C-alpha cells in the first residue's frame, strides 16, 4: 500500500502550483499533525556491507498492530561509534566529516556540506526548533585526550570546536558557536521544545558528568547542570537520555527487575535531579536482551532488542498501571539482513513528513 507521503510526492511532478502548496509551511505542519494522531515507532535495521564499505539502513514503522516497510538508505561505513538522532520526521546518519539527513518515510536524503575543520572526527546532534520551524545540526569537532579515571586509562573525545548547520541554507551554512570550553560528549541526545540536551564529561579533570544544553533558536551552547554525585557514572553506557513526561531524563534497567529514572526539570529555577525507581512485576523475561529506547506519548517506557531476530518484540511498560504489553515487528520479504547479526534501533514518536521530497 502506498503511504500518504509517497502519494503526496507524486503531486510535486504535476505542476509548480502543487509544488508550492506542498512545500509551504502550513501544508507541512498540517500533514505532520495528522500523522502524529496515529502513534507509531520508527524501527531501523542496519546491515553492514563490508564488501562495499557501507551500511544499508532499512526503515519500518510500527503501530500497535501493523509493521510497515518505509524505505532503504545506503550510507558510508562509519569510522567510529556514532549515535543517530531522529527528530520530527528526519534522522541524521553517517559519521566522519560528511553528514547525511534522511526522511525515512521516502528514503530521500540530503548530504550536508563538509565540516570545515582540521579534526578527523565530528560528532553531531540533530534538533528541531518548532517556533521557527527549523532543523539544525550541532557539530562538535573532536580531539583525543588520554586520562586516568577510576584507576583505568581511557581515551576521551573532547570537543575543540563547535559549529551549527541550519538545514535549507545553501550559502555558507556552517556557523561557528561561541563556546570554547572543551567537554567530552557521551550517549545520545534529546530535543525538547527547541532545545538540545546531551551528557558530557566536564571540569578541569573531566571527571564531572554534566548535562549540556543547546538552544536552537538563539544558538547558545552552555552547561545546563551537573549530574548528582550519586549518579552511577560507571554504568553510564547502560542509560538512555530521553523525554519523560515532558522533562529531560536518564533511564536504565536495574539488576533487580526494574527501571531507574533520573529526571531533571529543565523549567525549574533550581536544576535538581529526582530519582525514580519502578519494579516490574512478572517481568524477569524482559531483562535478557531488551534496552530502554524512550517513552510513548502516554509515558510508557519502550524496551527493544539491539539486534534483529525473527522474534523481534517491542515491550511497553506503564509505571502508573504497572502493566506490560508487547508488539511483534513483522519483517516480510527476503531481506539479507535477516540472516546476519544486524543492529537494530527503535525511536518513539514516528511521524511522516513531506520534507526532503
């Protein structure tokens, strides 16, 4: 069945009149509002093609009852571990100094201009500003630093230069950000109400974990708040940065069949951190291969595997009612990735968009 966004794409070829309507801000916004009324997840399977030194990204949407194939995108093989960010219909792919933004609904992509830097590694975070209806890519140009931490030697990637790329600007799009304090970004990012948040090591000895903040409207980058001393930094990579009931939160599974959430209220005058713990009754079977990937619009926690299998289930846990439900991702067809160890990612709040058609 043809998806609504692909049907709209056909009208772009009819006339200039239709193209102007479809690319208008009013039409784009109305289309996404309509799509958001049908809660879905974006499911991604990433197949490594070592022969051609590239990755094939397969996009699917998942509702409570249906799995729909969306598109396939090929991008260069990454030269370091990177996080992809899905925001308001678009997703960032790729690594190195060339960045790719893709519309999973159609598979259409745009390759951004090469980052102007002497660094070999550039980490990026994609955000959306709803006030100005604008997507921006925050890019951190990295350098390596050796450091002793908890009795071990680690290699940190430190930001040495900060740039921003507003999508849709063709002339000299890369702009420098006035922020000179080096910090070591870790984990993913989350965008809430036009503000990007990400976790980083800060301080003179880079031992303090902090939450960084980038306002997409003002293009101001700063340290939002430090994480409390009792935050389990040693297990940081088991956490997911996400939205929880409109607030910034870090969530992880616990060894005692539960979920632990550290909630930060970005609107409060004093930026504190509230720890919440939820015990999942009868959920021992959850904790083999599932990881928290976010929350639904009704604040259910989403748990999913990190690799494809023919029994790929997404689990939803509602802490208010202490209830569990699950949905199977049905992948029909002879995809090669079904026979390999294929990485999987699940993003909440999937919406179709007519951008990048």
